[in-house]
C-alpha cells in the first residue's frame, strides 16, 4: 500500500465520455504531480501543482484538465480522449518539490480508451 | 533536449551483485534519484545523490559523478524480489523530474 491513493484503479471510457481521476495524500505535502506512463516506458511529467497552484504544464493537450481543490487532493478531468491516451496515470506528491525530497507515487489508474 | 540512458534489460543470479548504469545529458541538474518499480505498481524511492560520491543504504548503493554525467545503482545480495524495473531520474529544475529509459532486472535462482 502506498501513502498516495488513486481512484479508480482501472477505467475504460469511450472517446466522447467525460471522466475524472482522483488522487489523495495525507502526508502534508504541498507539491503534487500527474505523470503518464505507457507500457515499458518511464513516467512522463504532465502537470505540477505547488501550494495548490499550477506551476508546470508540460504542453499537455487541453483534453486533460487538472484541478487541485485543496492541499490533499488532485484531480485530472478527462474529455474527448484519443486511443493513444490509453496509459497508466500516476499521481505523486512531495514536500514542496525542492532539492532532495523524493516524490511518493500512487499505484496509478490504468486508463483504456475505446 | 534531455537524454537519460540506461541499459534496457539485465539478468543476474540470486545472491550476486549487479550494477545498473545511468548516463545523462540534461539542461539542468538539481540531483539524481533512483526508483524501483514492480510491474503494475507504483515507483518507490530508493536513493538520492546530488554531490559526487557513493551513498549507501543497506543492500543498495548509488554513485554519482557530475563531471561525467554518470550514476550507477549497485544492488548486493540479490533476492528474487529485486526483479523489477529500476528508474534513474534527474531533477532538472524546481519540481521537475525527468526519468531515464528504465532497466528491467531479472533475478534468477
């Protein structure tokens, strides 16, 4: 079990659906991250929130919309996704992203787009 | 661009020692992390280096040479449960972590 909880664990959706991925941590961390990981590839950074403000957007298409309602929660809203968006979506958190603070990862949501 | 390279796959025997190398050329450097990821699970933190030299943590050690853009992870007394992917990741800027290509390690009896 990890200290970062992601729901749902699996999600299958059509290209016209709207769904959300959720991430929660109770370690008092102030930086939270979304990563995309394709099979047998490393995680790729999508978004970073620092003190509940979006600090990094790695040129992610607008069909992915992040939201940070409070310091413990991070959402990723999905709309009109493409089949190539099928991947494992990982959430992570760290104290505030400075220096030697490791990121703690959740187990991810495995997303399949039909 | 950012290049962080690792061998794709390695095999080793239970009880042996294995060294996983990582070479990097990045636009910034604020430290290097090693993570372990079992199939279908979250990456878990193993070690962090920001100064040159060796950091030891039980059966795991990590080495960094900033001038050579090189790091390695050394795993001693290998166990079957060490079969996993090992990810080298460079902190290229504030809050920004770029992962290497990853190394799949298979430990056999």
